[in-house]
C-alpha cells in the first residue's frame, strides 16, 4: 500500500526552534526527511536546554519514524537518549495543516501528544503535551514553541 506523503511534505527540511516551559528554555535543530524510497518519514532532533535554578542544562537527542502499518493506519515510533520509546498513532487534520501524534494509553504511565501546526510556509508551531500517569486524555502542555525552516 503506497502512502500519500504529500500532506506531510511541509515538514521536510531543517528547522530551528526554541521552546518555553519546564524544564527550562531550550533551543534546537531538527530535520524531517523521507527514507527507504519514501516509505518512512524520519525526524532527527538535537535540543539544548539551559540551566535552571533546579537543574543543570542538558542536551536531548531523539529520533522519530513515521510510517504506514499494513492496515493503512499512520503510526510513529520515537526513541531518545533518555531511553524512552514511545509508540504513536498519527493523524492529519482535514485542512492538512496539523499533524498530531498521540501515544497509546498505558495504565500506569503518562500519555503523550505531539502536535505540528503549519502557520506559514517556513514556520510551524510545535506542542508537546503529556498526562499524569494513569490519566489518559488529561493532557497539559509540557513544551511549546515555534520553529522556522532554515534549509
């Protein structure tokens, strides 16, 4: 089954962004590109978080792969340098300007939602939300920011 990647093409390229919120201000570079003959969409991210009074600054690296299951469902799998692995269901808004990734709820774990919103040709808003463990659907914003395409 061939995937219609056209609605996802606004993500392609290298992006620079900043985030406000816990655990402190962050600045990062991330990229989206197709791989494996356009069978997967890959995001690679490197973000540096500044020092706060409560903790030292640190770097966060992650990899996200978006793909189509044999059922036709869009899915994602996420890995990071903090040993997290998150499985996402991926949806596209009717106007094709918002891509939302929602993790599958687990009884004793937080649930996650990551949203990309195209706001202009080379600008998008990013929002990462989570829930308290065991409270699926009770999302609160953890990190939020705007990114601009740099290449």
